[in-house]
C-alpha cells in the first residue's frame, strides 16, 4: 500500500482520490460522524457527508415570501420606482 492510499490520521478526515478509492468503505463509515475531504492534486475537491447531514443542510427553511418579509430592508425607505424606458431597436 502506498502512502497516498493509507487512511488519514485518526480524525483528520482528509483523503487523496487514490486513498478514498482504495478505502471507500472506511470513508463512508467515517462520513457518518465527520465530513471527509477528498483532495485532487493536493487541493480539496469534494466533501463526503452522511445522508442525514446532507438532508439537514439542504432542507428548505421557509418560503421566499417569508424570507422577504423578514428582510431588514422591509421597512427601509428605498426608491424602487421602475424605469419605463422604451426597448432598444436591434436588427435581427
């Protein structure tokens, strides 16, 4: 086994592509508790997280209307008048 294929130091959660491919089961197991970073050419490329963590991070938190109503700019005195210019003439 090469150095790039060895598992990361306990708790580090960093893998090379080759190491992650060689030990995918371990990467998946560790991702259940901590994100696992896979590097390509020495730079972070992807992060593997558990399905539970992914669901928690991607759940929608309210509607667009609720987001806009909660905006700190809601009661600001902004001039939002629409410009009523004519469209440009272009040759098609």
